[in-house]
C-alpha cells in the first residue's frame, strides 16, 4: 500500500468516515503503533512492532506464573511428605487441607485472569463499535453494499453475543468447574467429577458452536467464498450517495475515482483495525497463555508427586486457564475474520 496512492483518496470521503475518531479508539492500547488509519504502513511491520513490544512484558508474567506454580508444587510435596511420615494419620484431613491450600494459592491468579479475559473481550467489543461502522461505510463506498451489511450485522451480533455469553454464562461456569474440581479433590465422589466435566463441556462446546455458526453464516452469505457484490458503477454511485452523509451526492459524481480510492481506504482501515485488535489482545493472551503453560508443567510435576485428588485439581486449574485462553483468542479471532472479509470485498 503506497502512501501516494492513499493520498489520492478523496478528502470528503475520509472526513465522512470520521477516521480521527477511529484512531482515538485505538489509542487506549499501549502497544498500538503510532500510525494513521489513512496510512498504517505494512501489516507485517506493525505486527512485528507489537509482538516485540509485548515480549518485554513476558518476563514479569513468567515470574508471577512461576511463583504460583512453585507454591502449588510445594503444597503438593508437603502433603506427600505428611502421608509418608504418618501413614496411619488422618489421610482425609491431609487431602482436604491440600486441596483447600492449592485452591487458595491459585484463587488470586485465577480471579485476575478471568477478569483480564472479560475485560479484553469488552475492549475488543468497544473498539469494534468504532471500527465496524467505519469499515462498513468504506466497503459500501467501494461498491459492495450487501457484503458490507452481512459482515457488519454478523460481527456486531456475534460480538455482542460473545460478550454476553462470556460474562453471564462462561465465567460462572469456569468458577463452578474449579469449585467442583476442588470439592472433588478434597472429598472425592463421582457426582462432583461429573458436574465439573459438564461445566467444561458446556464452555468448550459453546465456544466451538459460536465459531462454527459465525463461519457458517459468512459462508452462506457468500462473504468467505468471495462472491461479494459484482456492483456496477451505477449501483456504486447509488450506494455512495445514500451511505455517505452530506457529501454523498458530490462524491458519487466521480464514482470511478472514488471506487478506486475507497478500495484503498478500505484496505488501509482494515490494516489499521487488525493492528489495533492485536495490540489489544496480545498482552492478555500472552499472560493467560504463560499461566496456562506454567500450570501445564505444574500438573505434570504434581501428578508425579500425587496421582490422586491433588493432581486432578491442578489439571482442573489448567483446564480453566485453557478455557480462558480459548475465549480470549476467539474474541479477537471473530473481529480479525470480519476485517479480513471486509478487505476482500471488491467490486466486479
């Protein structure tokens, strides 16, 4: 994307799309490169900058995760030693104390990570409220009105649905999954194990269903297959005159120039939007991912020390981290897919 080509975009169209407001909406992320929505630069360079900057935070995340993991392993090791030194002692009491101690040790981190995941989904939704109308107007100006409508409606709907389901359904289920796992580790019982398994199944199946339905909707509407509107210049002029307020009738008279410029503008906004999405999501994803890997390793070590209830409890905590990671990733993925589809929408 050449700067001189972007400079050919009509000023009236850029002003009508309110690009400064879109740029302001992306500035809340500390990792967002200092670029313009009109000329965001190359996508790979922007992503490289974001990921390099994010790595500076990785050390602190590993430290926090290692501290929690070390505490969990210490508790597991202590319980094992108590059993070895007092084989005739109160084994049930040791098991209950160990399960409660591990749960307490991980409760703070789990609460922070759940809150981080929910906050990230909400931030992505807030940014999409600024990005999608602007991107949809650019797609309309480029001559693909029904494609723009399909992408905009589906993304807004699924974004709102994901935010609602995440905060009101999945988060309580994750907590229920952890509580059931802790109770199962402490007291045992097939019922508690089944309740925890049901909670996990609902969350994982719900995430898969949301993503499958969203991709299916885009396929049915023809967005993913590329069968976007083969709009003629006449249809594009009509779209321009009705979709862009105030200056629509003026810029529609130069429709061929506008269509080329709008297509470039649409791609520039798409690149800018993708950079903003990654800048919002990368740190939460990195932090949750590091904790997930740390707990995965902890589960392997603790499982060799205690193959009973405590080992299973750590597996439950690892599963909770994995579900958080999946939800955060899918929240960003839905928006990225929408941006890519909008950038691919072209006139015929």
